[in-house]
């Protein structure tokens, strides 16, 4: 696997691949790779001839300088983790490659980027949309792989790729979890021992809520008891806990169509997110089916 740091070198390589008629996949990441990221790399390697993994801690998507400063930067061990896979390139641009002097363009997606993390983290999705658009263009990718763990981000990326007529197909991949159900995240490394032991209650609360909704409990009651459950089990700060329509992410107060539960909490000074699909069925009994 080659490490490339400049757009010019990357372009020279992708042009060679194109001349040979090869397809290109990209996996955008901010590094600190774990099994969740590696599942995307695996999906890319089996879908396209050539695979580029990008590693760029994008300052434009952080709304707190402290969060940006604390974000883990582990390029060397990331390179090692990628060795068993057949990715061709680890693309590691620096800030000057991505945002040269005079950079003045922002890609801003409305609708799906509002609410949830968009409300809690102003400017976050503008930063994501801008960097992802650039990475899709720089890598000339036919397919790009994103995790459902960041489901709102996936919908923002799908929207921008459609709206900007990008050729890249956006592929969503399932959330990879620890054995106790906690969604894998680079931020989990920052949890203290006690907080790490508490964190699985996030997924548990989603499962209980989905089950309650599927069993006919009104959505607002199910969400209220999930909040209590989180509080009672050591999660004192909830950013949001909501049911949203899928894929438009409109807020729902009845689960009468495909939907997802979304949660963001603070634990030990670390912000954790998760989501779970709640699928309305057309079953004659009118009950909902839990599939997430
Ligand atoms: P990040 O490095 O956090 O920006 O994430 C890079 C990509 O990995 C994004 O598409 C994420 O959605 C995806 N990702 C992060 N965690 C997971 C996970 N636990 N399972 C699947 N994909 C993930």
C-alpha cells in the first residue's frame, strides 16, 4: 500500500488506473482505525479494482477546538492495520492540500443535515459535505463507502452526491459493534473504565425503545422511558433521542413508515452517537417489526 500526500501524485495514479479500465473505491476516514473502518475497507476491496483509504482529520467539521485537538492521530498504526487488506493507497493530505490559501467554498446540504447532530454541532455537516465532495473528486471514485453508524452523515453524503451530479455511488455499510453492543468509535478510546462499562446502555436503550414502539407503546412514551432508563443507568446528559423517518430524517411521532431511532449522549466528556432501524411492516395485524 502506497502512502500519498499530494493531490498531484494521487491524480497521476488514478489516471493510470483509468487508462487500464479499472474501477476505483474510496473509504474516507479521520484515522484511528478500528474494525468499523476496516469493514468499509473490506467492502471496498470486494467491490472495486482499486481502493483508496483517505486519512484526514478535517478541521472544518469540528465545532470545538478542544475536540479537534483531542482527536487521536495515529497514522503509523493505521497503516499497519490496513496491511492485511488489499487497499492500494493511503491518501494523507495535509491542511494546505485540502484548504489552500484563499479557499472560500462551502458545500451546504439543507433538509437531512438539520436537526440531530446538525442542531447539536453547528457547521459540522457543512464541514463534512465540503471535505467529502473534495475527496470524491480528488480520488475520482466510482464508489464511496460510509458507515451507518453515522447515519445522518450518510444521508447528507447521498444528498450531495445526487444534487451535484457526482458519478460516485454512495454505499452504506452496517454498524460494527463491540461484543457488549457499543458501536465502535475512535472516541471510545477516551472513555474511562467506569464510563466504558456504562456505555453499552446506549444501545440497550435503543433496543428497548424500538421494542416498545413495535409493541404499540406511543412514541413519546417510549422515548420518555428510554430517557429515564439512560438517566438511571448513569447517562446524565442526552443531546437527543428521537424517532426520524428513513431516509428523509423527518421527525416522527408515530412509527407508521420506515424509521430510525437516533441518540447522542455525553459520557465522561465524550460525545457518543448510535442509531437503530425500526421498520414499519405491511403485516395485516398492523404491528411493527423490529429489524435494526
Ligand atoms: P470517521 O473516521 O469517524 O470519520 O469514520 C470514517 C467512516 O467510518 C465513516 O463512514 C463512519 O461512518 C465509519 N464508521 C465509524 N465507526 C463505524 C462503525 N462502528 N461501524 C461501521 N462504520 C463505522
